[in-house]
């Protein structure tokens, strides 16, 4: 099981804090946006005498509520095509377990969400990466590159849009191109849509918006980022393929039921006014604009402008992102502060890529982002001197 590039540096951050250093956490997608009080109140005011198991597929009342939510975003499904999961993570695992056999392959554009590797490992599935490039903002690689990766063991393509970790928002044309290759080769299209509401440069195109692909699509969803409710651990597995759904339900039955209190929150979330997303979306856009502007003003740094989600990948003038991110926590501070980043190596499946890239999550307020960028700018200056000193010392040996 591969380590998480997002969490593996936590011991170094904890050690820095024990020394009295303030750490700005840009390493993990934990929003600081307030969870809507109405959905917390729904749990507080629930008339519960016994907290029972729910149906393994989730409470029917919640699944029927989600039908309303999906209709508002242009997705037509029934409650019998929705299976409630323990976070989006379990939805992804169910997709791997139901649609793929051990030894099968899933093609995923890289960089990709690092935990896909862990889920694939648990399912005995092989991830086949296809490289997207920072120079064009991590756009979908040409379909001919996907064709080159196909083997008799290829069973699925997986995408996330808006994307974690790049923030890239796939266009309608890109999603249609994926539809054509899936139909041509009878592949599943796994679509991680955790960040649907946070699209800034256009509309998020769901895999379920693609005509003629109903039997191939498995949509994975979650309330974690949508309503800043990561700790609720409430997701959804959505498919119109009954055979796939029935197989996933067996896994759901084996784990008994999804979180009960969280489903109460989920029902209340569907009733939030449609303008609820206006404020968090505007806040994330302001944070994005500040972060990208500050990064691109630093010597030797390049960061494309993300089209959605709340992540960005930046190329830095460093030798090794794992070493640099650890150095930030172990050996660097500026005004008794430092910044925690996620080395991009863990988001690539191809060995050697991401060595000079980091992922940043703009989940802190504007003042904190400014302070974090002050730290990073100073750190890059010091690290350049640190590297130069190392080169000079080694040349004397």
C-alpha cells in the first residue's frame, strides 16, 4: 500500500508545531469554509430514540432527496440507481471491486488523486497512467495516447473534473472524446465528481451528461467538499447499469450500512437554497487568484490557472519536492512560520515525474495565503542557497 503524499509529512509538521512554529497547511483539501449550520442543526434536532442501521444502500428518503439534487444539475437518475457510501472513498472502492477483477487495468490521466493508488492496490487492480502536462494546464492528453495504453486487460478510464490535484476542468469536447473511446472499446468511465459546484472557467460536465454512455458510467460523489463536511464521511455511488449496481450492493451489505447521522445531514443539505454555493465559490476564486498571482511572481515558479476545485500544482526551482517539503518543516522558518505542501511525486504513477512540482490547496483565508506565500518565497531563496552550498561542499571533497 503506497503512503499518502498528503499525510506522510504530518510527523514533521507536528514536530515543527512543538517547537512553536506556525504551520500553514496547504497540503490537504480540508476547507475552512463553515459547514452550513442548517445541516448540523438537522442532526441536533433529529428525534432519534435508537440510532439504527440504515438500509445498506442508504436511507430511501435520502436517496430520493438526491434524485432532486441531481435533477438540478442536469442528471436524471432514480433512487434505485443511487447507493450511499461511507465517503467518496468507498464509492471509488466499490467501483474498483465491482467492475474490475484482480490484474485488470484502469487508465488514469496523471497527476491524479493519490489515494486512487491505494484503492487500486486493495482491489488488486493496476493503474496505467497517461501523462498530462503543466505546460498546457494539465489538459486531457490526446485520445491517441489513450489508444496506445490499451491492452486486453484494460477495463476502465477514470477521470476527476474539476480535478484533484490540478484543478483542471475538462471541457465538453474532452468528455465527448472519452465517451467515444469508452464506447469503441467497451470500457467503463469512472467519474469522480467531488468538486462539481466549484467550476470557475466554465460548467462542470458530468459523465452522466454524455448521451449513449449510460451502461458504462459509474459516478462517484461526496458531500465532503461540496458542503465543507469532510468528517461526515458521506458519499454516493451512482450508475444506471443495474448489474454493476447489484454487485456494488453486495459489497454495501457486507459493510452493513453507511453513516446514519450523516444521512440526516445529507438530506438537509439538499434543501439548502440554490444560492448557497455563491459565497463559497466566490471565496475560492479570490483565493485562487491570489495564490496563482503570488506564485507566478516568484522567480523560477510557474503555476497554471486552475479552472475549478481548490487545488493548484506549481513547478518550483527545486531538485526534489519530497526533500523540499520535508525541509520546509524540519529546517526552515520565516518569522517563526512555515508552510506545508504536498510533493507532487505522489500524484504521478510514472516514476520520476513531479520531482520539481508541489500541490497547494487554497483552503485558507486570504491573509493566511499571503503569509504562506511570504514563507514560500523566502524558503525558495534559502533553499537555492542551501543547494548551492551543498554543490560547493561536494566539489571540495
